[in-house]
């Protein structure tokens, strides 16, 4: 397509990491269509992250999945969303989600617009709703989203980082809660959506203790929701008394979390959304993988490192470990001293 594209709709309701993986594609999309406006269909929980989009979002269209799952509110919410999608006439609609429901809403919004999606989406039936199907190789998610754009030859992608806009208001509200942020702060991200992705809090504490022994000026914080407060407390109880830990789990909004990560020297993380937020902010991420595949979903940043033991059961994609109890989660037995050494080498260079 050429410059006749005036309005674009991006469909990517969730999750946080997946939305952040779309950002490089949005940066290229803006370069391709600099005079266009873009709307974005997104889950309300993740809508604040669009304030960091490299392509400014004109309208955040909320996909109220919880309301759609209830008998009383299902039909009214679907009708409300359909009306919202029809408010504007789009020239190009991109379904990065690849699910049946996302494809249906993309097609509903079309009114003659090009609806583009993957030739082999996550739910194959979705492809029936696309007017343009792009066949992309099974590479990292960021590369798949970029390749779906089908860019003209003059637009080149060199994988370089692009700065995400700062949010002074979020930083001010964050420091009102925490006080001035330490000059050398490392973010610990021990939570995850799957049990198999959750490496033990002991590993995070051991890494922090090793780092603090060699760099006593380093402070730490735990990035997470209210569900991760117990993990923060567990880590705090395992730290040496002189190690400084900011209590931040469950106390930050999404925007405040972004600013906390922006002011961190590094992030230590399971395979989770905040790890991808750190990567999008060009923060070195030292990430742990067991059941998932880092070739497809590792934090997309030039610095940092991925740790995954070469076990036969690695990349099993199981939410819980299927091994017998005595052999469960062998993939979680990483070397904390080696990881701490890698982090120290990174932040001291």
C-alpha cells in the first residue's frame, strides 16, 4: 500500500509482552505512513502502555473481555465495541493477535478496508476474515510482527532500539511513593503467569546477595502486582541485612512500573511482561527460561542474557511441570553466582 492510508486500526488486545513486541512494527508503520492516524484495540489493563507507543495512538478502543464473559453484560458490551469500531473509517487494519475473536472484530471494522493478518494465525479460522494474508517464518515475535507489515523496499529495519517517551508525571508519582531512586538500581521480576515460568525466589535473593557483596552501593526492587507481594516478602527475608530492597510490588501503576524500569541499571526476570517492558526501554535483561522458547519470546534487547539449561524437556510449553515429583522443575536450577557475575560485568562496563 502507498500513502493513501489515512487511518489505521491495530488489533492486539493482550498481553503486555505481546503488545510491547509490536512496538518496533509500529515505529516502522509510522515511518511508512507518517501522515496517518492510528487507533488501537486493547484490553483495559494494558491501555496505559500505549502512552509509550512509537506511533502516537489517536484512540484507545477498549476490549472489555471480562464483561463479554458475563451473561448480563456480554451482548451490551459487544454492541458497544462494534459501535466504537464503526466510528471511524479505516484504510488499513492489522490483526496482530491472530485469534478468532480479534479477526471477527477486525473484519467488522473494515467497511472495505484492507484487513491484514498472518497466513497461519494462532487460530487457523482467523485467516478466513483477512483480505491480505502474510506468510511469515516462525521466528521471534518481534520479527514476525515486523514481517507482517509487508514493508516497501525503501523502509529498512535494522533492529536498532528506538527511545520510548518519558513520563514525568508517572515518575513524580513513583518517587512520591519510594523517595528518590537509588543511583544504581536493579529490578527483580520474580512473578509470571505460568507456574513453570516462576523460578524460585531463592534464586533472585542469591543473585542479589552476590551482586551486593561486590557492589554494595547497588539497591534492588521487586517489580510485580499485588499477587507478587508474597514473593517480595520471601526475597526480602532471604537477603543479607545490609542489602537494600525497595518495597514496590503491588504499589505501582503500569506507567510507574515503566519509569521504575527506565531508572534501573538491569532487570533480572522470569519470562514475563515486565521483562519485555525493560527490553523496550533498552534496559539489559537477564532472563530465565525453562518451559518456553527464548528464540521466539526472549526479551528483545541487545544487552543482557538468556539462561536456559540444555535439558531434553526444555521448551515443553507446559504451564505446570509434567515430570514426576522428584524430578520436577530441574530447569529452575540455574547458577546464581554465574548470573550475578554476568550482571556485574554488564553494569560496570
